[in-house]
């Protein structure tokens, strides 16, 4: 089952897969291969700036900007099938102002696992 925002709705004790095979297949079926590669490259190229904006916002106590950065990560990840990243970014948005450190640690772990397991990423990405 999917929520309206495209983030898998899963029980708290069940982690989504790093890559949602159905979403990735839908992207592959609807776009030329080079466009998928461009989307993947854009996600990973934009991530450091988005994460820096998130970290800066958190240091300043700027919750709206932090929420916007997490929303960007969630939406971008969801659109290319990065289910675990989307779910952990969603969780971090829900935790703004509370146990955010644990959520950000989970987000970093999901990003690393996703990068390591994505067969569509060129070697060395």
C-alpha cells in the first residue's frame, strides 16, 4: 500500500527495501534509459547541497527550511524508487523537534545502503 505522497506505508518494525522494484520498473518503462541515468545522477549530485541546507537549518533552529530539505529528499528519492531513503526522510520530517538525531542517522544509513545496492548507478558513483 502507498500513501498519497508515494512513500511506502509500512509498520515501524519493517524497513522498506533500498530500491522499490515496482517504482523503478515504472520509471524504466516510461523513460528512455539515459533519462533514468540523468535522474539518478541529479539525485546524488544535488544531495550534498540539500543535506548541507538541512544541517544548516537544524543548527539555526529553522524548522521550515529543514522540513523543506527533508521533503525534497523524500520526493526525489520516491520518484526514482529509493524506498528506504524516502521512508526515512519522511520519518525524519515527523521527528522534527524531537528525536531527530536517530532519524538522521537512519537516513544516512539508508543513503549509503541505497548507493551500494543500486544496479543502475554507474560504477564509481
